[in-house]
């Protein structure tokens, strides 16, 4: 059964996974950084269309 997130939980998970990418990069662990980035990409894909639209509006992208 897939994990479900509230919007706030999802954003927190994305930030945490992003921090893992940075930590692995800083430690020189390229493969682990790539794997962590795959998790970021997977989590970002879970954002709802409404969330994406709101974020784009906030950034002046739409």
C-alpha cells in the first residue's frame, strides 16, 4: 500500500530528501546523491496539480 502524504508532509519529505542529496554530495558520494535525488524526483511527482499551479503563481511562472 503506497504511503500517502498531506501537502505539508509531502513538502517536508521533499526538503528532507533534498538535504540528503546535499549531504551525500558534500561527502563526495556521487552514487548515493543520485539515488537520493531520484527520491526527490519521485516525491515531487506526487504534488497535486493545484499545488504546482499555486507554486508557479507564487514564483511568477504562470
